[in-house]
C-alpha cells in the first residue's frame, strides 16, 4: 500500500509511476484520493477542536461547582452534552472516511522502480541475460504431455475424476521426481542461509490484505467461505505475514526464510495453448524464498536472490533467460520483478518458472512491518520474494529437454534424491 505522505508530497511522481504500470485514470484517481484525505483531515481537525472545547468546559464546571456557582455549572453541562453529541457525529463521519480512504489506497498498485522499462505486455519485457545451450532433440521427440502418458508418471484423467481439470495425480517416477525437486530446492536454500519454515496453506483476510492479494486477486484465490479463509496462491503470503505488526531488531536483518507449500490458483479466464499439460495448473508445488531487508540494502538483496535462483537452474542443466518486466506486465504489488524462463525444447518456447520481486515498502506498509533506525525513529522495511522454484514447468522442461529414444535422463544433481538416473 502506498504511503499517504508519498501521495501528498510526490503526487506527480505517483501519477507517473501508476501511468507506467498502465493504471487507468491515474491522475483522476490520485486527485480523488487526495481530496478524500483532505476531507478526512478536516473532519479530524473539527473533531479534535470539539473535544478540546468539551474538555476545557468540563474543567470549568469543576471550578464553578467548587465555588458554588451551580446554575452556571448546569448551563456548562448542557453545552458539554451538545458538544459530545457533535463530536460523536464527527467521529462516525471520521470512521466512514477512514474506511473509504483505506479501501481507495488498497486499490492503487505499487510504483515501479526507475529501472523498470516502459511497455504494455510481455512482448515489451527486457531480456537481461541468457544462459545455456538450447538442446537439439532427436527425431520423433514429444512434448511433455505425451511423455507423461508414455511413461505413465502423471495422470490428468485421474485428477479430473478426483477433483477437476488442473489437479494432476503424480505417480511412480513422477511422484518421486516431485519429492526429489522439493527436497533439492529446500536443501539448496538451507545452504544459502535461508531458514526453513512450513506455514499453513490457509490464510485469513488480514494475511491476504497484508501482502496485497486482497482485494486485487480475490477472484483468483480459492475461498473457503464457511470460515472465510483462503487457500494460498504462494508461500510468500503466509511466510511474509509471520512478521505482520512487528518491529524487527536491526541486528536480525536481513531475515531469510524458505518454505515448501502446495499452491492454489483458480486461473480464471486462462485459455489457449499455454495451459496444456503442466504449463498451467490449479494446484502445484513450489519452494519460495522470502527476505525482509533494510531499504538501503533491498536492491542488493534482489540481485543476490536472482543469482541464487539462477544457480538452481544451472545445477538442473536447464537453459534459461532472465527478464526485467516492463510496467504493463508487472505484478500489482511489485516495484521491480525479474522473471526466469526455461526453454522447453519440444514446445519450442520459453516457460516462466520463477518471479523474483522487490516490493519495497508496499507490503510492509500494509503489514505494519517496521524497524527503528539509528536515531530511534520507526521506519518501514522492504520485503522481497522469489520462486525457488515452482515445479510444473521445471518438470515439463526436464522431461522434454532430456528425452532420448530409450528414456528421459535426469540431471546428475537429482540422482541422490531420485534413486534413479533415467525415467523409463
């Protein structure tokens, strides 16, 4: 959530940032929000003035009663009763205005970092680097949705029978590959200094608002309405919310957490070739890394996280590229996002497997996640997260890129985790 002080003091910068993110009617929306804030401040001032007058008269009543001026005291009491009623009316107005202002602030996305390129869609994203050789497949090579049937390792029909489309059943070597990747990713995170946590996969509304999924992504989350809980779209949400309403001692920064969870996304409105097979699911497994850092260190931390995620792809021997997302393709809460994409040889295209983002103070302002600087002043921290990694498209690329006429070779780094070297 953007800070009101930034909206008031750097209005032009805010409008320019929102425009870069292709936020419609940015100038009008910001002007309306600032007008609402001015009305709130005016009502607050009037309320405070009435309270001060009421308190002053109350003191006078005590003096009058002590001096025996009962009639005058009774007159003053009538005044305080009227003032209290007026103050109550203003207090109700203030509560309504504060709620309206809060909801308006929730609807504004984060501002992009100055390095974010202009653009409206994924076609305008900037390729930062590319690593690895694009594999050349043998004649008759197949996409992963055919390979998983051939080797009977993932069953979409069973998942559809049990739950519905987008909920596959992993079995045999497919199930072992899932477990191997999860354990590999977690072990690598521990080596890199992350603390492993296993959070709940259901969150309350406060957690959804805290990291910005609510109200923006409400329609994309599964909602358990009886208890008003949401299935998490990513482990970022519960892990970051561990620190909601906290003042973190500086000596504990940066905080580095990693966690494995299943993730759930309705993916409402998704269609086309990119949803086939493992390319887009309603339930999938992912290891997430989350850091909480000092503002002056957060972009250094972002580069460190990006380098770490790339190291996983290198160990899996997957060709990949890193994109800096343009304003129009960035997430609602992000100030700067790097996407990592692996090349899927049988499909002949790049597949996103990780997003690594700095949210600056946007989430921390919602979470009230703070620290005290050297002068003892309370300041907002910066939050960051990255997929390290999401499994479905990693599996798709591993199957497609490593297929041979007599089986699918697994990268050496996974052999100790798998207990086998080849599928088939």
